[in-house]
C-alpha cells in the first residue's frame, strides 16, 4: 500500500489497468495454447516417447542387459576414453562440425563401433559416400536382406529409403537393399590389428517407437550394436540439441508468458514517463556545413572510391557546355577538335594552344584509373581556359557596344 500511496491517482489507475490486462492475457494464453503433440517431433531421441522417438529402443537395451547410457557432452570427450568395447549410436544427428567428424573417426580407429543413421549421420562417417537415392521416397519401404553380412537377418525390415550408399569399394558390404539400392551397409575402419566397424542406415525408422516391433527391425538394431557382453553403448544426444544447458529446460508456455509480462512492464514504463508536453531542454541546432567543408567531404568521397575519372567527366562536360554557349553553338555535343575549331573561329588568338589541352582532357575522361594529381591539373586547366574565354567574350561585347555608340 505504501508503494501505491506514493503514486498519483492517474499513475495508480494506469498501473492497475496494466496489471489487469497482463492477467487477462495470461489467462487467455493458458486457455487457448495448444498442447504439444509428441508424435509430431521427428527427432529419434532416446528421451521422446512419441511415434518417431526412440525411448522404447533405449529402454529395451537397458532391460536386455546392455550397458547403455546417454551421451550429452562433446564427442571429442568420448573419443578420448573410447576403446574396442565402445559402441556409439548416432540417430539422425545434426552436425557440420569438423571436430565431430574427427571424433567419430578416432573412435573407429580405436576399435569402436559406430551406428549412424540418415544422410547427415552418413556424412559424419569416414569415407562417406552417402547420396540421395534414385526416385527419392519419404515412405517406408520393405527392404530385403542382401548378402551374407551378419546384419542381414532372416527377414525384411521397414525403412525410409531417402538416401543410399553405393558399393563403390570392396570393403563396403550391403546388408539390406530397397529397389536395388543399399539402405543398410557396414565396413571396417582402421588398419593393423585394431579396426572399428561403421554401420549406416538410410534412416532411423527401424529403431523408432512406432516401428521397432515391425518385421525384423528390432533384430537389425541388436545385430548393428553387437552382443551385450563387454559392450558399452553410448546413445548420443549431443547432436540432437536435447539438453545443452539449464536454459534449454525452460520450454513450453513459459517463454510466451515471460514475453507478455515483459511487454506489459514496458508499456507501463512508456505510459508512465511519456506524458510530458515537450522535451526537458531544447534540442541542439545542427550547424550547417560550410562550403569548404562540403568541398573537402566531396573530395574525400571521390578519393576513397577512386572516382577521379568521374570528377574529370563532370569538369569536361561543364566546360564543353559553357564553351558552346560562348561560341554561339546550338549543341554542346562537340568533341575536342570540333570545340577547339569553334573557339578558334570565335576568339582567334585567345584560343592559342587550347586544342592540345582539350584533347588531353577528353582522353582523360575515359582513362581508368585516372591519377588524382593529373585529374586536378586538367580540371584547373579547363577552369583557366573557361575564364580566358569569358574575359575575351566580355571584351568583344564591350568593343561592339562602343562602336554602336
């Protein structure tokens, strides 16, 4: 009450109205805000229980005796502690960082096993040859086992064949194909005694909640990560952006509520302090630029852009226009020789040596780049010739007037 008592009646009234509007907006937002549909999230995260999530696969591995954990730190940290028993699952990762690519290569070279899915997951693997499949399809396909690879189970799997991995090298072994295009492949990585195994799926469909029990999808997952004994499975969540910091936990309707509350406080501040009839003190008058300052600014502009030829063209067109008027020509579109001839006929001895300067000025207009010193000299020469012609023209007019008198 002390705070309200310190306010004037109008300020107190405005404060109460603003608070009431904020409360009404918050109530309306709580009533009309739609609930999130978990089935619309396409990320195959081990945290999600929707149709495309992978929480069922993660829970199944835990219950089947696998040592499995979520990995939310940088992959470079995992690469430092990896070994032959390390298995990493990269379900539709999203990363273009070279550090992630190097970390995955390091895990494989230490004898680890990496299961990557999707186009981006394939690009993170060493020696990637992932391409868009011919006749790209976003519908699930019943892929058939191919070859004698341990991944090729006893029956078909269901997978979205948007990408494919051509068998361009002998070590690439296709386990499943769809429309004659490999959609599940594996190949060794490394040299010597320690070699890792890279497994790639065209998509994460076989491990998603909505399709893991379909056909042989579950068998494909288990065959891809290997036996439960002596295996430590890391389900990567660092490339999903699931939980990067504590701020990411503040999701849902909290941000709209904070935004509307901040807007209300801003409006309150504006209406509380913007009711004066005018400014507290008069605004300072901006001084006008003097002619010399304008010329210096214009010269600096031409100098910074290297536009000496432009300044030369302006000076030449001005001289040609003024000379045409002084010589009685109907048009100013005369070249240097024609203009020099017209000046010679009109002014005689006053035009001596002017033709050479005019030819040089006309040629400089098309010279790029034009040196500033040369441009300045030619512009000063044209200005001097213009003054000479004006003086000669005034003298001729004075003689003609005296003769008439």
